């Protein structure tokens, strides 16, 4: 078994200008903390001599042929020999000589320790170290979303200097290959109830003469998209419930007759829109359920007791029966209009007398068919032995 307690991991893609300084700082950090450790460089295809520099300075280098920030870090964490893993960029923006607080918190029982560059968490940013759109827009907004959606305590959701235990890394089952790897790590740790702590740090100006690999708007969108996909409740379920309730209320009221507010009259056209909103909300709810089921069965989200109970309660037979009743009821309303049309010799009908019935029937039949289809897919997903139907024995 390796004697290394700590692995300092740096992803590297053409960092010849700054890599030596980062390795020197990492050695100073290990010495200051009084720990046995290794410095591991996950090289992502450098062509500027970065690998030779790292090896000449005694760092261990692994080649990671698959490009991407996440690919490099995942491969490095897999290869790490230390019990504790500290990761950070090799561009001199983070001071690896100041890693002692990270190690202390890991020793104290933390699973993940986040660096915090933002003043809200006690950190600081040197002049010119962070673009204004990152400091005042991107990072605060994404951090706020992360704190709200996932109850993450971090004040700096995307700080690149962070530490975690090797055991936590193995439990997280991280899968992304790009910049969203940083979000995946924090989101999964939060959802799994891991102990997350924070260390204030100073962000220094990037020491490279070339532009950074980060692309602000593209990578910011990737982070946001990933965060929303990990929270289908906020992206799909809650908006769907709101749309369904509002649509249903107006739909039922307008079925009884028009609404007049002053000089404004709401009638059949508004009824059509209310029915559309009702159906749109119902579809969002169903897609929200699909997203959650998919996330659980694929291991993106932890096991869920409520979903396990839903599989026990909402059987295929119940879904088919309820969907069938709604479909038959809807078709019955449409059929009643057809019978009335036939009794009138298939001539013109009064739209005020028949349109409401047709709209009601069409809406009920649509909900019924969607319920039947949802029941079939819901039941099919529940067949997976590793899926959420068996999650009720897990935490």
C-alpha cells in the first residue's frame, strides 16, 4: 500500500510556462502540512514539453488521451495513490503551498472541501485575476442556483481548487468529461448528503501568456444545463404543476360558460388556450417523472424512497385503467356531439352548443392516451433490478 497520504492532482494541457511554479508550490504545501504525498500530472495531450518539465521535477505523469477537463481529472483520481486528493489548475491561479486547511478538514471528516474565492465566503480575488463577467455574473448566478437547487453550502460553486477523499471520489461515480465535471462533483456530493466544507482562498492572476482554455459563455451554459438536468423538479416538474393547475382552473370555469370582466369577454378561444396550458403542464409533469426515473436508474441521482413507493403504488394496471377511463370519457363526449350532428341531418350546428363539448372530449382523450403511454414506460423502467424499485433499502 502506498505511503502517500495526499495526492496533489493537476490537469495539464500545454502548461509549460507555469507548471514548474505549481509543482514547486505543491512541494512546499506538502512540506508545510507535514504529510507524505505525491504530485500527479494528468497530461491531456501537451505538445509544449509540459510532460518533460513535470518528470524532471519529480512529479508523476499519466497520459490521458481523451480530451477534456473532466477526462483528465477522472483519470488522475483513478490513478492517485493518496487517501486525500487535492485538485487545482496548473496556471498559478491557485497557491498549492496553502493546502494545509484542506487536509485538516479532510482529516476532520469532510468528504469534499471547496476552495472559496468569493468575499461572501471569506475569499479574495487579486486585481485582474477574474473577468468581470465571471465575478459579478456567471459565478454568483451559478452558485446561487446550486445553493437553491441542491442545498450546497459552498459560496463558490465552481472554484477549481478543491479536495476530496479517494473514498468519496469512488462513491460519486463521476462521468462527465468536460468543464461540467466540476458541477457534477459538487451536485452529486450534495445529493448524497456528503459532508461539504469550505476554505477561503485567494485567486491569483493566471500566469500564462496565452488565453485560458475556458470559454465563458459556452462553458457557463454547459454548467447551467448540467445543473438543471440534475434537478428535473425545478426544470420540469414544478413548472408543469403550475401550468397544469392554472390551465385546469380556467378550463373548468370556461367549460361552464364565458367570463366577462368589464368590456373583456373570455370564451371559446380562451378555453382552447386553457386546454393547451393544461396539456402542456401535464406533459411537463410526465417528462419530469421520466427524467427523475432515468437519473435514478442510470446512477446520476441517489436512491429515493418516494420514487420506490411510487413504483409500488402506481402499477401498470392502475395506469392503464385510469388512462382508459379518461380516454373513453373523452371519446364519449366527442361521440355525443357526432350523434347530435347526425340527428340534425349532418347540417350546421350551433358552435356555442357543441364546441365546448368537443374541446372537453379532446382534452380528456389526450390526457388519457398520455397516461396510458406513461404507465407503460414507467412500468418498463421499473423492471430494471438495479433501478429505483429496489432503492427503498438504500439511504
